[in-house]
C-alpha cells in the first residue's frame, strides 16, 4: 500500500494538518477532548524533549494528537509512550506507533496515536516520551501560548520529571466516555463478558508484615486482545503478582467461572463484582503463605 496515495485534511485554527487516511485513528462515538492546547502550525523542538500533563482530568487515554514538521520530506515512524507519575513510572497502556508522511518542510502535520482507552485515575501525572526514525530530523509543535498549567514541556526526559522548558505544547487528548458497567482506573480491573461491556469489576488489596501495603495496580490486557482477564502488580510494574480471568460457562452449568493464579506469598484480598447483578465474591491469601490457585466454577449465577 502506498502511504502517499491518499490524504485527509484537518482544519484547525491557524493550522492545516494532513495524515495518511489508512493510518488515521478514529475515536469511538462516545468520546470527549479532555486536554486541548493550541497548535502553532510549525515544528518547534526535537523529540528528545519531554511532555508532562501534571493533573490529567480524564479516566482513560484514547487518542493523543501531536503536530510535526521536519528537515526532510518523507515517511517517518514515530512511537509515543505514556507513563504515570514520572518519566520512568508505570506504563499507561502499550506504546503507540504511527507513520507520518511528511509532504514538505513547510507544513505542520497532525499525527494521531491510539492508546485504546488505556485506564488512568483522574488527577494522575502523565509523562510523554517520543522516539522516531526517518530521512531527516523531526520537530514537534510546541504551541505558542501557555496552556494554563495543563501541559508543559521539559528539557529532557530524565526522571522524575526533568526541568521545565516552556509552559506550552501543541497537544489534544481524547478519552472514551464510559457509561455503565465497570469504570477502569489504576487500581480497578474491568473484565468483559461480551466485547466492551466491562461487566466484571476486580480490585485487590495487599499487605506484608514489615513491608508495604496498599492497592494492587491493575494491568488490563485488552490491548493484546485479551478482554476477559488481566493482572495486578504490588511492588513494581515489571513484577506481575496475580492473573485473573472470568469465563462465561452459562451454557455449561449456568455460571460464570472465575480462575486466578498468584505468584506471591504476600497477603491479599481480591474482590470481584458482577456489575449486572450486584453479586460479589471475595478471595483471600494469608501473609507468608504461597497463594493457591483459585478455580471457582460457581462464581456468579448467569442472569
């Protein structure tokens, strides 16, 4: 497929943007813009600079729009990564990659990165880092007016948040406007029965004698095509502790089956809610005890 063969134009105040039609991400019907900072219409700084949203107002990230210019026309591959809290914090969803067809060096170009509605908690600090490859040097639009503390640019991406460079960045962020069912965030894992219904809500709390305690951090797996399960971590995002799934066995014995396995000896309490029927189940593990697999084939009655 020729990426140059078809382009769509996007008209924003003071800016005409282009993106390859075959690569344009599309927001779902229920979506809203939660961060909107004006674009200047030209490339500004190189991509080794960081972007910080100090208090994100949404509960998930669907689309991130940035604008780019470059030193040489051609096709560029750009990867955008979002982390929570700091530049080396837990990942928000999976890194998103897009291809930019830069027709000239004189026009700014819009690129949309789709994070699939990756869950966060309202008020989280989000950090953005970018990498790219292509025929020349790429620059991103840093806007030309302050974004009133909503977004700022940093000198680099050294943890935790590097140093302030400017208080403007050209950026727009959309979230999915979720209604009904389970609303995911950093500590709430939502599991589907049918695609997108987010029927089951799972939360987990852990504690360890002489150590830390708190809420397990949810890792959804929908971006990998696994919507009926997910994982939790306790002490670090690279160390998943509990894997959980809920399966529809209504045609077998009239129940939803719940299975979980944990690679831990830390005490935890796992709570799972069926948002359609308000049925709840709780599973526990004692501290300093190797967790046993959970195989509950009568977890929830089918409606």
